């Protein structure tokens, strides 16, 4: 099976070449090191990176034969929490962070993976809640690129 051994950032000139296939992945599936994959159009390959890393929508995986597979962020069930002001939003974000939930932080709202319990909690905190579908691209870890797990950092 052909291997994908490196990740090309979207700003790299090489990433502008026509991809051989696209692989659409959820947030949970975009943190990988080694895994057999099948592109949206059927191209089978082995992701074989030196270390686990976050794959972002727009990244390209470089196959051993020089072809590219573009990474796309899949639509997922998400929820948007809006606050009355920045202090209200900061309070809601504190409660989300206290539960170690990945989230996107925007000027007027935060976005999280949909969870009916957290939806209810944020609603009770006075947030304007909305469920929707879209790609999920939460904040990375505070102590480096990508995700952090637990308190070992």
C-alpha cells in the first residue's frame, strides 16, 4: 500500500497542485500518525507520519509517488453559544474550559461539538444557543501546536 509520509501546509507552493484525491475527516479523526485511509474517490493509502499531528482542512498529504491527497474538514453537528457581552462570553468559556472541552473562540460566540448536556448548561448560563452543522476547528493547546491532553503539559 502506498504511504503518505509528510504533510504539506496549504501555503506551500506544492499544495496548489491538483490532488489525486481528497480525504474528508472529522475533528476527532484529524489527529493521527499511522492509519490506513481511503480517500473520498477511493484512493487507498497508509498515513505513516513520524509522529502524531493535527491535520487541518487544506493540508495535503504527500504520497511516496509525489501525488497529493487534500485534507478536508468534515461537517459535524456543532453548537454556537453567544453571550450578551464579552464578560458573559468569558464566563461561558470558563465553564467550557473547566470541562476540558475543545472549542473555537470567536469575538461574539464560541463553537463546540454538539452535546445536549452542555447545550443545556450554557443555555442555563444565559447563552443564546444554536445547533448547526459545519467543520470544527477548535483552538490548539496552550503549550504548543495542536492538541493537548490532560495536565501533563
